[in-house]
């Protein structure tokens, strides 16, 4: 139901009345309780307020939505927003109490102080309680003098009689007239006398008052829902320049995949840096003769000592000494976080979450020694471009706008189905595992975009299946559900972005695993039993050759000692034997140690590549830590985008006002409910959707949604955000960050946005204009007649001369036609709130001299000076001085008043 303003506006209306007018206060309070009146104030004045010190700042009753409170006059008017103070004096005429305020009493209230820049409007409203010629206070100078036409009529064209025939209708009907004169009639805050020059005489005009309130709340809610409700299927965008609809992509799923691939290609370098390439190693490596001879004798000594394998170990260990010293603590230590990253399990052996692995990578990066070289390119920490393209791409795919970064051209096409971008949480967007399995608790929820968590849950379930645990069958069933669910999400934009980041995560972990394996290989000292046996065989051969050498030298030596050979011959034979032995032994050593030399050369080569290995290890660990931070941010943005696309205009947060129709309003106030033919409403809604959902509408909705971010931030974050120092695109994803606070509020409270209201306001502008669709509304009147709203409005808006109740006029006024309302004094005002309207008509006669009314002026009141008003183009003699014609005394009510 359309209601009046609930907050104080820029006008204050104060009714001033004697005690006898309390029934009017009760009627006004009832109308206020029905939501039909704006707040107002009521002063019950004593006969001589100037003599009462308390009346210098009188205590007033304040009525707001039917609730009554008290406050002083000064407190009500002394506000900076007040521009107008309306003083409405209620003047009973034809009333037995004869307690109408005197001119002196009215002057007292007219002199009450108001703010300096406020305008004072002074109106006297004469309420005829009967047609009896009881003397009363009629017209007073310096006031607008208005007499209510004493009728209880629903239509200006209806033939009516005085309300005295049904006295119980008087308070309600008169209250409607007072509300109009006070400017408190619902949404219409203007009054007929606002801005008019006050009368300088005692002339009075008789006014007919009508108010019509059309309640279109139900129609508006239904029509708004048809226009602004966005379901799983999005509206077809229309080009604003040509009015031509944008067609859907021929293959929406394929276009979504292309956009996701473009996103991954564009941002792969932000997540992973290129690995350092090792220097090119020579295709063949050779060993010098002297080095070979030295190695031979070293091996020969170990062979003679019976430990040929120790020689090989010494050679390899010497090369590895530098390697082990720099990487063992950081990489091979039992508590190394690198082991956690590579193994992927926590201390209890349960598959670790990506959050735990990300924290382990951060610890590993911090624990690497400084001698590990750093990459020339620092790890990325600013991922704002990723999320900008994520949001822009999602919007462009759904509303037909362009996204140059993802190769989407404007007007190229659009994706009709929301789930193709981000499936909603009520459908394919989430998967719930109701029962507990292994370390997974009951109620575990997987989101379509969270690929890393889905992989972890899959590993836990697969372990349960492989170990044939007590819930292996259930785990197998869940695995099948997850596989099918992942397959259905395999062509959806936001899940594809999550998988792209997960691939970079897995790539970094694989690199760390490979690099660790290479360093492990450098550290290992086990060369296998075959090489050990080869060393022992070679040692026996060399010992045999050495024995042969010994025999070859010993025999000539014996002969020389016996004198059969001279010493020169001995030296020649020994030299020849030694050379032959050395050549044979070294050649044998070289041939038999080819595999050993290969291993030594390989180890030496890897030692030379150690700087590159260390650089790549540090880089892979740093990248993994950075990818973990990026994935944390992605999780927040994916949740925000999913919630936004599920309700882009924020219409789910719109709460319809409760419908509380007025039961039995007074006759002059017609309260009707607006109706519309359903098929016609559907046609109008379809036309308006075509007008308001133009290309780029989703971007406008995002801007409206994002404008409310500050409401979800802490005070410090809000200050930085408002100052432009906080960019959500660069915010981390951990709890407590601005991004996390926004995401949690959006998931908890939904999308809060003015976009839906903005769209509906545009629709209302279309309906009000001549270029938009015409909504044919109808009303059902109190007498059961169905009428078009335009005709219903025209009853009040078109100036037509109608007679007022003639019983309050003297014979002269009746005879000269002055009992008709003047088209020049036709005051019509209307105010629309949505499709609901409040229409007010105050149709007045030309001002009449007080002497042309049936009520004589009270004796001894007011000033003796009167300024005659001019004739208002009504022919005929003046009726001044003629005695009023008495009317029959009305029946007094015998029951409480009802209206």
C-alpha cells in the first residue's frame, strides 16, 4: 500500500483547534494509523491562550503512523530542514459548543516563533457542523479563509447532500479536507494555499475536497519481478544504438572454453617464471694421461690394500662434498618443509590441503640458505590483472560486451545460460558429501571452482578405496559422483579458471619434486653391486700384473747377483718390464673403468649445474607459495562472482512491503486497488526487458554492486578504500583482509545493490513517457465499477464547475451562481510512488463575503475594519446585510461516530 512519508520532511503542519474538535483529531489519527497521512501536530487551545504562560511554547500532540506523542512547538519547528510551517486553525461553525477561537487567540499562535528562513502559511478551515445560523468566527484578515463544503462524496460529479443527514460521517469527511489543507495527504506534500497571498479581508471560499489513492503494489511487484528477475537463463542483450538484439554464440560452450584458454595463456607468466637453463655441456669429455696415471696409482694402492670400492667412493664423495654442504639442511633434512611440499601429506599421513602446502612452501622459501641463487625475476605478488580479466570476461560473455584481453569482441554474441559461466550454489555449483569417509567429515562441500580441494578429497577417497577401508564402497560411489560432476563443469568459465591455476600449482610441485630427485641423486653414494664387483675384478687383474712385473724384475736381478748378467742389462730389462707393465695396467684400468669414468663425469657435470638447480628450486618454491596466495584470492573472487551472477540486480534482497489495505475510509478519500490483465502485463514486461537490458547491462550492475563494498569493510579498511589506497584486486585472500570481509558478507547476506531499483526506475520512466509501452491499468471502485486508471484520474484533474452544498450559502450566493466551483480555482496535485498514485483535488468557489454565508459573525470579535473583496465575475446584486435562511436542525447521533 502506498504510504505517507515516515520521516520529517521540509514542512511542519500544526492544527490549532478548540476542545470541541477532538472528533476530528480522532479521525485524523485513524487515517494516520492507516498509513494515509504524513506526520502532523495538534494543539488544543484554550479560549485565551495569551493569558496562559504555557501557551508561549504550547505543548502539542504529535501523530505519526497512528502513534501519538507530545512535544513542544519550538522543538517541532526548530530544525534546519524546515522550509514551511503551516498553521491550520480549525474553526467550527454551526457547532453547539460555540468555542471557535477568536481573532486575538489566532493572532497569538500566528506570532509563535519559527526558523528565520522558514515560510509561514496561515489557513483557517471552517468546518460546518450544521446549517443552523449559530454565530461564529468566519473570515479573518491575514489568513486564508476556507470553508469545507459539508459533503461526504466520492466523486466531484456525484449529486450529494449535506453531511448533516448522516452525522457520523462528519469527522471522517472533515478530516480528509483538513488533511488536504494541511498538505499531509499521503505522498502529496503540497497544500492548496502554499505560496498564495493571504487574504486582506474576511472573504471565504467554499472548497470541495477529494482524495484518491490507487494501490498498485501487487501489480508493481509482479511486473517488477517479470522485468528484473534474473534466473538461470539470462536476458538477450540489445544494442542500444540500433535496437538490434545480440544473438547467442553458435557454440556457447566452445566460446567459453576459448575465453578460459585465452585467460590461461595471458596469465601463465604471472603464476610461473621460466626456469633457469643450464649451460650446454660438451658432447664428449676426455681425461688427461697424467690424471689417468694418478687415478691408476690411487686405485692400485686401494687394490693392494684390499678395498678397491673405497677408491670409487672417495672420488664421488669428493665431488659431492660441496653439494651436500649447501643443500642437505634445506632439502634433505628430516624436518624440511620441502619434504612436505613434495610428499603432499601432513604429519599424520593424511593428504594435505592446498592451504597447508602453500604455508609449507612459504616456510621452505624462507628457510633456503642465501647461497641458493635468486632468479633475476621476482615472484609475482600482484594478481590484480587476473581477477580483472576474470570479472570482465564473465560479464562480457553474458551481456555481449567486449573483453579485449580475452579476445571477446563487442556484439559478437552472448552466452544465454548463467551456469556456463558460474553454476549457482543451489545446483551444479556445489557437491555435498553427506557421510563421513576417513578424514572427511560428514557434510563436506565441494565448490565447482575449487579444483585443488576437489583433488585432495579425491585422494582421501581413493586411499580409502585402495586400502579397502570400512567405507570403501561409499568412497567409490563418491569418487564416481565427483568425476561425473567435474566432467559437467569441464566447459564452464569460472571452474576452468580454477583448473588453470591448479595446473600451474601442480606444475610447480612437479618441478620441486624433479629438482629434489636430482639433488637426491647427487647426494646418494650407492653405485650398485655390478660396479662394486667390477672394482674387485679390476683389482685382481692389477695385482696379477703387478706380480708378473715383480717376477720379470726378480729373475734378472737374481741372474745379475749370480754374475750371469751385468747391471746394465738388468736396468734395461727392468725398465722394459716396468714400461710394459705400466702400459698394460693403465690400459686395462682405462678400459675396465669406463662406467666409473661416466659416473664421475656425470656427477661432475651435475655439480657444475648446481647453481641452476638451486636457482630453479628456489624459484619453484617461491612460485608455489605465490600460486597458493593467488589461489586463495581466486577462491574469494570465484565466490563473489558466483553470488553476483546468481542475483546480479540484487532483487532477492528486496523485501516487499506488507499489504495492509484500508478497511473503510471516509467517502471523500477513495482507496482502490489497481488491476491489470495478466497477458497485457507480460507483454509490457517483455518490451521493457528489451529496453533496459542493453549490451553492457551486467557491467553496470557490477559497478552498482561494487559501490557498496565499503559497507562490509572494517573502519580502517573503509578509510583506506574511500581514500583510494585500497584496491580489492590486489588484496590478499587470507581471513581478515578486505577481500575476505567482502566475500564473507556477500556469501552471508547476498548481493546488495541498487541495480534492480535503477532498472525499475528506468522502466517507470518508460511507462510514464510517450515513447515507452503503455500499461493499461484499471481500478475497482467502492461501488464495484471497473474503470480505467486514466479515466479515474481525469475525474479530478479536469477543471469542471460543480455546485457546493448550498445550505451554507445565503440566497444571494445561490441566486447568482456563486455556489459553483470556479475552474480557475481548481487545484489538483498528484504524486506517484512507483505505479501507485495519490491524487488530491481542492475545487473552490470564488471568495464570498462572510455576509453571504448562513452563519452570522460573532458579535464583538475581530476588528471593525474590513476590506471589501472585488467582484469575481459573478453577476447579481450583493447579498450583504441579508438575513440567513435557517435550515432544519440535523438529527444528533445516538451512537459513536463511524466513517
